[in-house]
């Protein structure tokens, strides 16, 4: 049984069709990275899953039951945009109010547990308005985790965070999904960070799901390339371009040869033509590069 199963989902805003028959499957216990350009339908999909808006067509099932089922909805935690906190209240008081709204018994015990989980137990006495962006993001996740949900829906929770904030967020998300205790759907534009934690991916474009894959499948799909630098980059590119089908210069000033070729052959070939290589290595394209290539293919 999957945590989420979506079939043929459609959503219209007036004359604009935001979703056009989207399909999506999220396994239990996964961290599912939902990726797409602005306006592709990511946030709309998450809001539909959460019941914040209603679909025009298609179906959404959570843990095998309709997403409108009150019992299954009680198993979900949500952070869309930002948590509704009182700025002059402390983190603790905001959390206690949310626990009261949810009817949680032993609220003080539950609040301590989730604040510790998101590394905020030392800031419980801080006023919300004085918290940093990273702290507010973690407070939002703490809100969503109250009541020990089995499904967590997060909309852009790592955007705008500094390096340390991203590291903490990664640790939190990995912790809550250990042993399949919780399933996470997370949308983000920070693909480099998402690649470090996601177990599954869904790539959305123009209101449709164009690709779903596991992290292993992504790794197998990401091409290996040889990256190199020489003292004669323009001539090197011209020579390699005559011999190999795809040679490009990346943003870091390396020449990339995407053909299945051993680095030693490139070294020998350039040396025979009077060019000495200063640096050479093999690597794989990243999730961001894979995504960008996929978007270019579509256009």
C-alpha cells in the first residue's frame, strides 16, 4: 500500500488549467521530492492532497482511502507557506496553542518531544518574531509534527536557509522517516540539498507528472562524464569536438566530454596534438543538471 496514490488529477482556476491529469505515487516511508518550475503545479498538488482546495477531476487516496476521509486526514501534518504563529508569543506558547487546537492530550510532553526533534528545545522561550528564518521553518515543521502524523506535506521548507539551517533540516527529515515512521512529500527549488535526502522523485511540468523515479534510478540515469582543464581550452574543445559527440564547457570552466570514454584516451589524444592537461577527473551529472536537461528536452 502506498502513502499517496493520485490518478488523473485536474484543477482549474477559472480558464486556467493548473493540473492536467496528474498521476503520482508516493511509497510509505519515503522522502518524495516534488520538483518543477514555478507554475508547474507543485503547490497546487500539495494543497489538493491536504484538502485546502478541491479538485475538478481525478482521485486522491491516502493509505488506500479517499483523502477526504476524516480518519486518514488526522494522520497528516502540513506546512504550506508559513505557520500561523502569534509574533509576540513565545515558541512554547505558540506550540501549546496549536496542541490545544488539535486536542492533543499531555500537550506539554508532546510539545517538548517535537521541539527536541527539530532542535528547538533551547529556543522555547524565544518570541516568535525574534526567531531567524531557519528557526521559523523548524517551528513550522514542529507544528506539522504535533500528534505524530504518518504523512508530512512540506512546501519549500528549505528555501532561503543558510548552510547550517539546511543541514539541520536534512537531519530532521531523515530522523522522522527512519524505520518508515513517517512519509514526507517535500517541494523545493534547492535541488542540491534535496538530492542528499530524497528517496523518490516526481518531476512536474505544465500540470503533468512527466517522470517519477527512485534515487537509485536517478543515479543510474545520470550520465558519467570526463571533466578537464588545459592551457588551451578553445583549441582543446575544437579538437575534442571533432572526435566526440558531445563536448561542452561548464560554468566552472571545465570541458566536459559526455561520451563513454576513458580519461587516459583523452590525455593521449590531446598530448599527441601538443596539449598538456592540467586537471582531469570523472563525475556524474547532478539532480539539478538532470532536471535542466529534462526541461530542455520538453521545450
